[in-house]
C-alpha cells in the first residue's frame, strides 16, 4: 500500500518563550516491509534541523529556537510504501530457551516488574496458548475484551495500574499491558510507535482519513532460522499488517515519544495536533 502522511503539531504560547529545544521521533522507519519514498520536516519559526539515530535505531530529528517566539509549528510529511509481512512462525515454547533466541531478545526480555495485582496473574493464565504465537494472538483479543478503549481516562504518564483501576485506556495503555504480560510469558516484546491506516467510519473504500498517532507491540517469536519480530495490535484485535506504518520502537513509550521538548519562559502553551493519511495507488518521489 502507498500512503501520504501529514503530521501537524502546533503550540501557541500566551507569552514569548526562548531556547525551545525539541526532539522528534516521527520519521517512518525503513524495514523489510516498509519503504520511505519521501520525508520532509518544516519548522516555523525556521531553524536548522539535525538528525541522528538513537540506541534503538529510531531516527531522531532535533532543533532549537533561541530567539523569542509565541508559536511553534512542526509540519511532518512522508510518503511510504508498505507490504504485507510473512506469516509468523509458530515454534514451540521450548525454543524460547535457545541461546540464539535469548541473545536476540536482549533487554526486551527483561520484566519491568509492574504492579503486584492478582488480575495480572489472571490475565497471564488466560492468555497462555499452546505456543508463543498462539499466546500473542490470544492476548490481542483478551485485552480489548477486558478493557474499554476510551480517550481521556488516562494520560501520557499513566501506568498499567492506572489502566487496571480505571478499566479503560487508549492504545498506549493497551500496548504497555501487552508488554508486561508477554514478558511474563518469557516472550521478548517491544513497544512500537507509528501511524495506522484506520478510517474512523470503517469505510474500506476511503482514500483519506484524519487520525492520531498509534501504538502497538512487536513480539520476538522463534522460527526455523533467526527469531522474527511479529507486530501485534491489542487495540484492534489483530496482528500488524500493511496498514501499520512504523516509526520506531523501544522498551516502553518513554523511548519513542513523537515529540519531546523544553523551553525557557513562564508561558502557558495551547497544543493542537493532527494526523492525516491518504491512500493512493502510487507514491511519487519528491524531486
């Protein structure tokens, strides 16, 4: 599939601010199933951009605005081609003990601890399948069965305990819960940030949609050769596919926030953000 993506973020300050320093993780990744044909970032007020890759391999774009300003606009545009992933491997549980698997898993196998709640032990038991793949598939059904998707209940700093207490949350919360449960099963798992083609009306024939950034997970599953990172979306009860556009991954949300920054000043800020995805048959490269 071919997508044109525009991610527009605007801040309006009620007094001038200075030394506005920001780090963006918004550039789609290049993977075996995803190709970036075009990418551009425009900042207002204009400033110089610097790009590097973080520890997890996510592109980070940094900029700073030292002069006084009362607004900031970050306009991100990308053209991406995605293809369906291969069928995930369905190896037995014993293959998780293979040294090659544990070496590939690294820090994504380490548990965060999490809250000491009986409901989490119950969810681990209910999601246990005949194989690691069966467990991943069970979990992406179990989480939305047990928790309601509802915006405004949690916030960016919410924990799994907050999700359990409220009984509702958003994609970030569902992904964090999936991370915790799969790691307790001994399955290495990482948090993924990106964009999802999902028109709100459910109209499969739609060519464009106003969306939000999205979060899902990738589980490392053993196979016949190298272990494979398999995307899974507990918000939408599905494994990841060509409608998921990956930006980056980490152990948790804090490793891949789309925008993170600070400024000097006592001003309040009004934030507006939007994501628009357009689907097309072809994605021409910008000349």
